[in-house]
């Protein structure tokens, strides 16, 4: 099954109850000042709307495989759209100041996850920043229940230490991981033990 078909079947992603909080977290880790931001896997724009509410000074462009979703983006939030693959982003080099991707990379096969990171590096300006969240395979609660991050629409899983290495391998510096998900409502994102978080945030810079 190709990615476009898989995306069409993922209607639940439009109702993810943590989307707004995830993008509010992105806002806290964006560089200051007016920015041009690419929202990868933007879906119908709920995340972008939350991001724009916190950072009204930024210009957001949405990337999605499905034109039908891009057509539904709120025009007062998104200044532009890009219909295409995240592994070959149809955009010039050094276009964006930041790229955000909320719960996206796990929907790619492992080899395509690497291609995605490499192409984000290409489209970012120098001193640009990548911010992405993904389910945490080390989530203690999930492991005690015998669960896994894999299955359904999730084609890969990314451990914090491994994802940090991948980001560095493709050129990113100042790479760090922090907690994400609902636990941040109680502990914030900087609790030292990532095993308490259902998802985690990875941040890297092109310097």
C-alpha cells in the first residue's frame, strides 16, 4: 500500500486530542523572530492553527501528500501549501527557517525516515531548526502492558538515542530530546527520565 492510500485511511489523525498541545510545545522551541515554517504532514491544519495562535508572527506552509487535505487548510493560518512527499520535498534548498512534524516520522518506513531527515536538512536555511515528535518505544506504561509502537499506520519506531544519532548523521547539531505527550501536562517536558513519556520531542539545528 502506498503512502497516499495509507493517509486516506487515517481519518483518526484528524481527531487526535493532543494535536493542539503538541504544536503549542513546538512553539516554545522555535527560534525567535519572524520565521517561514514548513508543517510536514499538516493534515487539515489543526496543529498549524494552534501554532499560529501562539506565534502569530510566523508564516506557515503546509506539506501533505493529499491535495484534498491541503484544500481544507485555514487560509488565515497557512500562507502556502506544498503537495508532495516528505522524502523528496518539492521545494528549493534553504527555503525554511524551521520544519515541524508532529507524530509523522513513524508513518514512514525506516529507509524513508532517513530520507525525510536528509531532505529536511536540505530545505532548511543555515541556523534553521527541525522539531518533530514521535511515539516513545521506551514508554514504561506501554511496555508493562505488552504494547508496541509498531502496527497499523506505524511503519517504524524511533528510540530517542537512535533518533539523535540519525539527526546528527545527516548534519544536524545541538540535537536534544525532551518529553512530549499527555505526561507533559503534569511533569513538563524536561523530566530526566524519558520512560515516563508516551512520545518525545526531538530538536536539531542546521549550523
